[in-house]
C-alpha cells in the first residue's frame, strides 16, 4: 500500500464510527435542549466588566472581561479574553492529544502553564479523533472530517469546515478549509464554504469542484464551525458546513474565537445548562456578541459540555458536565514567550 493511500486509511479509521456514534456515547445527546423563541430579535447588548484581578498577574495587553447580562430575557454568564496579536511577549498556538483526550487543566499543566487555554475542535467520542483542522508550528496535526453520509443518500457530502489561522507575521484570518492527509498544508476557500457530493468517502481537492482556493500557510490554525462573523458582518454558515442542522434555535454553552481589525484575538466562553444562573446562547446570539466585541471575523468552536476556558489555570465559566471539565482532543493556547 502506498503512503498516500495508507494515510487515507488511517484517517478513515480515526473517523469510523462518527456517523454511527450512539447517542449514549456523547453526553450532550442526553441533555434536553432548550430552544429559543421564534420571535426573538437579538436586540440585547451585553455590558462587560474587567475582571483581570480575579486571575492573577496577566501579561501586558491581555485582559479578561465578564458579563452577567441577560440575553433575550434569559440569564447568562460569559467571559472573553482580549490579547494583542503583535505582542512580542505572547505566543499563540494549539495542542492536540494525539489520540487521547485531556481536560483543559491537564493541557495547562502539560504545556507549561499557559495564560489561556480553551477547547477547540469537535471530536469522536468513540475514537477520540479530531474532526477539525489543527496546525501547530506550521505543521498539520489535525484534519477535518472529510465527508458526511446523510441517511438515505447514496452519495457522500463533502464539506469545508471553518477555521482561524495566524501566520508568521501575526496576521489572523478566518476561512473555510479542506485538508488532505497526503498534503502538508490545508487549502482555504475565502469566498464561502464549498459543498460537493461524490462516491469516494475521502475526496481529493479536485472532487470539490471549486478552483477558488489557496494553500493556507499558517503557523497556527484552530478549527471548529460554523463561521459566525465574516468580513465585518454576521454570516452563520452552519447549513453549508453541515453543523447544527435545524439547530439554529438551540441554546447551548458555547466557545468561540475571532479577531479584530486592530489586531486583537478574542476568545469567548459562554456558560450554559446551569439553571437559574446561565442558559447559554444560540448561534445567532453568539454571532451578535462577537460582532459587538469588535470581531471582524470569528467562528464557533465545540460547545456544550466541552466549553471551558482557563486563565492562568483558573476556570472562567463553569463547565456544564456534572463531572466538571470534559477531556477534549485539542485546545488553543496563549502563552508567555520565553
């Protein structure tokens, strides 16, 4: 078997069971999902309080904010971190579990106590495999789920999932991304997500049928989805990315990442599923929060019981799983440069 084919077989093995994952294996599937009312207009506006002192000594330019304002009449708790991309004292990177899942606190201890740790990609509870792209130090260490096989459909559906990348010059970008295990770089589509169909479960770039791509030369990439803010406007692409289908009104804990035009990374965590304290938000509500924070582009990350953000090793929101922090296969890190 050639190297290229071997890599594809390995990818399929990692993702086998994703489509057939039993509901009992994912704790989020056992939760009764709260739904937003159909007539909500998202005219809320959260006020934020600086809470830097609650998290010890922070590097210059890094700030933590908290909001306890309501959203469309529901109680809420959220935190965000703002950090300057061009700061010489900071590094922005990712880490994966390489077949294992670790809690954010375990990543914090393993990675030398970074300033910020937040969960990122979706994953398979059966295999612990990442379902989204991840790039660390310019090298692919996580790959997108190559396809979906909708029930009753004879063809596979190919999707390009969203990601945020940071290049060597500390410039950030959000794009819809395709990964190929035989290639060293992800491919980015900047005009919009690509949806194609075919009989091969692991497509080639050519099978996507769209020539408007570029090789994405990024030092750090974290994947998730869907895109929430693009080119300074709300643009939620869950349908095109095959995520949260018919789930636009679902209220969940959320994690997100984005960047502002003046060069700041915004990392957001919204608490949910804690009755009387915080319910969570819909994708549209999450998008509005990020736009209000000044994000030029931003995307949703894995949420639900996975949502967790640490600052100097201390939790911001309270994770919704009864057991506390959920082990996850990948995280985004803001670290002090040594």
